[in-house]
């Protein structure tokens, strides 16, 4: 083996699928062209950025949702947006990853807004040395002092703040104060509900003070040649469960939209099919669909397969496969879902013998992932999946809470032009004893079609 070749174990270290990539990461592959009618330019135009990359005057408020399946690449795409838009001729981007700084298992709008305030103050101060006059800071500082420090249930927190206080003033002081509050919301349940109550009861004053500081900061940034407006990007809010996501994006949307700024939030895909209020409260909803590796009639799209192959081979080089048809088998059963492809590769490495991924290892990986998904499927689901697969152009006929739950669990995958297909691993592992007898003929036809397509994909080999 030449010195520039990596072992299968080194490749395995590149198969982490919970860490989003930066645009300059050597493992990054631009998948936009394989997502059908998805276009970054649509989002840029919503923010009044023209094809030359110049930002024209934008509205005082703009709320955008980036939505798609878990693991489809939203976090990586959001970093793409942020990297491009953070530019003197465009925007000054403040990025918040809730997975890193907050508890997404128990997340409210108050947590996010306090964390965004802390991130803004810290970035202005530490990264760009922006100086703000006290007149622009005092209103928000007074809100904190009058609402938080004197609260009877937060005496211990106030004492901790006093003990941790230094000679910091201005933006560094505000950044530290709000950072400490956001940290308590994340890790300390004894303070969490009281802090949230304070924000809720004093929200009008907080929003007015925060809005004033945003406007003053934008004036300073324009004068310093750092950007035309502040743009906040919020990742991790797509991980909220069904109940919490509705609370965050629907019931508490008034509070989110009281902050007069520009925002891009990540949202879970099932929420789009559960509530029609989103279009009324958000200026734009940008869908990030699965990579479209097959047409509606199941014809393979070779150029999009090639994109997924490139992504895989950057992590696991071709010499670690017995042949590339084995990789195509894994791509086929990923359904165009990026995280599932990386997951399948990871599992296939564990089954590989002689430090090469062969067809047997790939089939075992597919079976294991299929078994994982089977835990989320009831017997009635198989009938519905067959019906949806036979009529992918009419998902509205099946838009109910149960179908949207299957979207959330990745049993159903959404592609561009708004059509659904079952995850391909489902057909290879669906047990007849879980399928109502009246549906057996329909399912057998479904299964036969899947098998024929697989054999066309890999002549002479059965899936």
C-alpha cells in the first residue's frame, strides 16, 4: 500500500455523521445540484442579494425557515449560507448552534433569544472590536439588572454574577451577563423556569431594548465596513420534537417576530404538514429535499448517483471496496439521504473482512438499518407506504398526523416538487406477518418492483 493510501480504520474515522461540515472542509461536496429544484439563489434573493453578491436595502424584519429531514444536510447548508452572506457588501452574520450552547430537549424562545444576544455582544467585541456608546447599552443592561438581579428566586444567581464580575464594561460586560444567563438556562434546572418567566413577563421591554441595540450595532458595522445588516442564523431548532416545535414556531412565534431583525431558523420537516400558520408568520420557507437519485417512476438519475458517490469516496476511497457496484448498492438503499449513506458505510466497515467492504458487508449494513427503521413501523403503515409509493404525486391525500410522523422518523422521504417515497430499506425488510392480509397482493407487487430495480442496478446479484 502506498504511503498516501489510508486504511479502512482511518476511513472509519471520517464517517462521523453528526458533525456538520464547513464549506472549506476537504470532505465537503456541493450537493445542491442533486436536490432537484433546490436553489440557494432563492434564499439570497429573499434577502435582496443580487447575482453579483451585492445586498440591496432589505426589510427591517425578515424571518426565514430552512427545513428538511434530519440528516439531510441542513446544518452544512446553513454554514454555506452564513459563509457566503458574511461579507462587507452583504451581511454581518451571527450564528447560533443550539446543539452546542443550549438544551434542545428542553428549549424555549427565551433561551434562544438570550443566547443570540450573548453571541452578538461577544462577536462584536472579541472578533471585530466594535465599540458601542453606553447610551445604546444601558437600556438592555437596566432590563437585566431590574428583572434578573433583583428577582427573589434568583438571589444565588445574582450572587454568582457579583462574584464573577470583573472590571468589564460595555459590550464585554453585556456579553458576559447574557452568556451566563443562557448557560444557566442550558445546564441548571433550578434557575431555568424562573429565568424564562422573567423573559416572558418583561418581554416587551427586552425586545425594545434589544431592537435598539441591533439598530445601533448595524450603524457601527456599516461605518466600519463590516456588513450592511445583522443576520442571525439559528441551527438545532429542527431537532425539537413535534410538541416542542409547534410551541416554538407557532404558539410563541409572536415573541420571535418581535425582534426586528433578519433571521434564518432551521425547522423540522413534519411541522410544514401539521400547521398552515407557518406561511403567515415566516417570509420564506426554504425546503432542503433529499438528493434525488431516482425519478418518480424509479428511473435512476446517474448524475445524482455520481454526487453521492463522490461524497462517499472522499471518506472511503475506492480501493477499500471490492468494486464500485457495492458502493452503488449502499447509495441505492440510502434513498438519497446523506446521513444514512454515511451510516450505512460505517456499519459496512464493521462487517467488512480483509479490510475491504464487499457486497456481503453492504447487504448486512442495509439489513441492520432496515431493522432499526422497522421499530417505527406498525402493520397498517405498510399499506399506506405502498399507496404513497404508487401515487407519489398526491401526498396531500395522505397528509395527516400519522404520515407526518413517518416523515419525522424518516420512514417517508420528501423529494423536490413535493413528492414522497418510502425509504428504500423498508421494502427489503418488510415482514409479511406485519402486513394485513388484504394488502399482501399489493405489497408483493411493490416488493417485486423493488427487486427488479435492484437486479437492474446490479446484474446477477439479488438484494
